[in-house]
C-alpha cells in the first residue's frame, strides 16, 4: 500500500529525488538478510512449539521483521526514486511470508510432533 502511494507521489510533476547517506542501502541489504535469517530460525521454533496459542505470535514476529525490510526499502525509494531498494525489501518480506506460512510450519498429521 505504501509502495503504491510512493508511485503516485513520484508521478507528480514537482517531485524531485533527494539524497540519502551511502550507508543506508548497505543497511537495508544487511537487514534484509537478517530478516530472512530470523524467519528461518523462527520456522524451526514455531514447528517445535506444542502450544497452538504461542504459534500465532511467533509467526507475527517473523512477518513483522520481514515487513520492516520492505518499509525501509520504500522509504529509500520515496527519497531517491531508486526502485531496486524497494524491490529488495519486498523480496525479503515475501521470503519471510513464504518461510513462515502457517501450512509450512505446522506439524503434519503423520509426524511424531503432531498432537493426537
């Protein structure tokens, strides 16, 4: 949603790209890698969690960390107009969503960890 708003703002005739410190894109790359790593670690944690009431918050934490990468990317895109940084953030977010999809982390009925 924020990305769509930024696209509309960039189409305005008075919009001009700004400058950001050179370290910010590097920070986004590091954060994106970290977000996917955290999602991978949380996948194992959620899969081992026996209490269904605790799985939801763990999934939400992983999704929010991934979404943070997209938000950082869209802020960079908003300021300087370079869409590749938004694309990197979106990729990290979608990776976290895919890694932590509820069906991927819940134990299957035939596994030893499945209740019943």
